[in-house]
C-alpha cells in the first residue's frame, strides 16, 4: 500500500473545541435570565427568606470573587456573570430557612475554594455552587435538610 505524500496537519488545542461568536458574559447573563423565573417561583412559594438567601448568596459570591482577584492581583471578572450564576444556583439549591451567614459561608466555599483556587472560570473540576452546597451539607446537615414553606 502506498501512503499519500500529503501530510495532514492537525491542530491540538484546549477546550472548548466548538467556537461561536457569543462571549462568556453573554452566555452567563443569558443563563441568569433563564434562572429568574424559577427563582421568582421559589420566592413566591417559600417567601421572603428565599429572596433574602438569593440576594445574600449573589452579593457574597460576587464579593468573594472580587476580593480574591484583587488579593491575587488578577484581572477583575465580576462583570462576566459567572459569580452571579454561582450565587443564584447556591441559593436555589439550599433551604430558604438557612441562616444568612451559612449562605455566605457556602458562597465562600463555592467561589474561593472551588472556583478561584482551581484557576477561575472554566478550570474548576466541579460546579462551584454544588461544592458550596456540599460543604454546607457536611457542616450543617440538619439545617440543609429542613425544607419548610414559609
């Protein structure tokens, strides 16, 4: 058998391998918009404690991302929306009766321990919000498994 004289050049690169014209911030803010109806229903069903946890989780996640990047002298990326998604997902998978300070600890675990310590967006092995939830579940199992309608 004869081999072709033409060499095939392959490009090896890191993921994502499929490219599009959408930016990371556009994708992240679209996901936030998609989560708003579910979050609004959670507030309707569980009451104002759910809203408090959503606000606290988002604010603390954005703060921890900003503080870590500032401390590490990295580019501040809080405008890309990924910290907002992390805070929103964390609040939505935790009970509305969870004390606000536990929500802040969950945000710290999600952003600093899972996301930023691994290199930032795209480098974390697991979903940061769910790592934050797992940290809370291990630390306060009763508070994390008590779901009541307010």
